[in-house]
C-alpha cells in the first residue's frame, strides 16, 4: 500500500509540473512558432534623412542639345536618377543609346534606375534599352522591378508594350505589383513608368488604369510619368479622375528631358500646373513621412514649380505569397518581376485561447486544453 501511495504521489507531482510548464496563470498554453527570416528588403539607400530622386523622360535625340542641358542639371543634383521612358529617340536602338544618350545622361548611368517607353519597343523586345542599361533595367521579359530609397518604397513599371508586357488587371505585371506592395507596406511609396493615365493633351490612357487601381488601393502617394514632352502636375485624385485631397495619388508628367516640346493645350480636371516650353528635371526630396518636389529648368529658362506634401498611411493589402525569385545586384538587392518577400519577422509566441470556465478553481486535468 505504501508503494502504491508513493507511485500515485509521484504521478501527481509530475502532472502538476507539466501543468506549471505549459500554463501561465489562467491564460492558456503558449505554443512557440518559429518564422524563418526572409532575404533582406531591397535597398539603394538606407539613410535616415531625406534622399533625392531626380530625372525626366523623353530625353535624347541625336543632333539636339536639350539633353545636354538637362544632363548638366542632373550632374549638379546628387542622388538616384530615374528615366521615365523614351530616353533615346527615335526607336531606342542600342546605337542611339550609345551615340545620342550616352554622351549626356550616360554620365549618370551608374546611379540611374530606368523605365522603358514605347519608343524603346520600336526595337524588337526593347533590346537596345535592355542591352544599354543591363541589370539595372530588370528582367528583359518584364522590365518592372522595385527598390527602397531611404524610407520610401519605389516601384518601376512597364507600359512600353501592352502586347508584350500587359497592364491588364489579371496580367503578371499587375499581380506582381499587388504582391510587391503587400511585401513592402512602407509609409511612403512612389511609382514611375512611361504613359500617364491623365494628361492635358489626350483622353485618359485607360490601358494603365489597372496600375492606378492597385496603387490607389494601397495608398501610394506619387506617380511620375513622361510620354508627353511637357511638364504637368495634378492635384491628388482617384483612378476615376475625382479629386481626393486625403488619399489621392499626385501625378507628375515630366517628359522634359530635352528631345522635344509639346503643348498641353487641353486642360484636364485636377491639373494644377502645366508648361510645354521648358526643358528641365523633376527633383523629389523624399523624407520619412513627407516629400518635396521641384521642377528645375535648364539654364536660361525661368519656369519653376515646387511644393511639399505629407505621405498617406499605407493601406492594408493582401500578400500573393512568397517570392520564388530575387535579383541581386552589386551592392544591393532588388525585387525583380516576382513577389518580393515580407520584411523579416522574428520568432513569436502565439497564444491559444483558454476554454470557458465556470469556476475560479482549476484542476490539473482541466487547466489547459490543447486546440
């Protein structure tokens, strides 16, 4: 009998120890979940202070000098350079990039993040564009990618060929865009590509509206385009062209790189500023929760436009899943044509709910219930 009592006492002691190890007061058991850390977030600059993004589109034409003047502006502005398509007239051939673009804006090639335009696709598969810019232009079959610049997430999209790289709502590019935004829920986000949705020349270019639909839904702040060889700034608006001061996207058209001039002679709703006679560059100063813009004209011209605004808070978006591929470039990692991974998440504890209780007293058999 003494032996049996000792055995029972030992069993009860072990059960109590198990309960103590797996329960904390009356809050239920804790199950440890280890989440593996993904690859680092893409970054070009991680400075805690403001960073600069400067550029234009519609840039170089052989035997013209406008691109030399705008390239001189870029040379005096430190930071990352963007090109918003049609950088080498007339058809983006490699010889035109080497002969017309390279002597001017090519001086800044090492710090340039380009986007393709429709002229680039006048050469089959935009082969000249992708050959000239190399890895900086992303996958030649896609031409869209993203990177982080300071506190901002920057997305480069491709509207150069709706047949080869569609922008329809179900296209791979738009699905990638949704995933990239979900993976990078930054407070401040900017996107640039060639064709604007809205402009004061033609009717809205609805081919790119699916891009706007996704960007607007995610709370993106700024869109920069070119295609039209003028400067235009719109007030924040929705993809339907309705004014939205609180959550709307501010669109800039900056086809002022030096190739030609076009008159924005059909003013559109929400157009705040327009100029069709001045070459220059758009300088964006990107801070942690705000941005400033400045249109800088070439020497001898006086038109300017500048202002500041605060960022939206990023809206929740649904992830499309993990990134099957990533592109690694010297000194940085970028998302390229695939879902980028979420920011690293440390191991965390998931608390399981406790069962309903009808009494403040607990026994070893009912204190913890596995679910």
